[in-house]
C-alpha cells in the first residue's frame, strides 16, 4: 500500500514538473514570436525614415544608441560662442573618487 501511494505521489510530481517545463517552453516561444514580430514592424517603420533622410537617420540612430549605452554616466556640456559645431566624446572618468564627496566647512 505504501509503495502504491509513493508511486502515485512520484508520478504526480513528475507530471507536474513536465507540465511546468512545457508551459515554460510555450511561454518562451510566444515571447520570441512577439519579439520577432515587433522587431519586424519596427524595421518596416524605419525604412521610410531612412529613405527620406539617410544621413539624419543614421546620426539619430547612433545618438540614440549612445544615449542608451551611457545612460548612467555623468555628462558635461561645454558651450562656446563663435565656433563651429564640434562634438567630442571623452569616455574616461578622470575625477578621483576621493574628490567626489568633499564637504566645505564654513569658517
């Protein structure tokens, strides 16, 4: 009797594990399908923008990727007058860590 109960419990556990694996696989499949369809739709919508202004499209795509990649970095903008537009990226962090938390004590 105990062996039969153990067999039922083991089989039920195995069936639930199998169902869980199948559900996870189906979930992953649906996620990949939806992602691929969304990416295809995005690409389809990008074609007219690229055809309209290829250089503007490429620059905008580069700057959007750069903004995402450097989202957590500190950025400094230095403005000057009477000069041509020059964009320079220096991606090195040159500020010493011990200087970031300075506190000035009043006299």
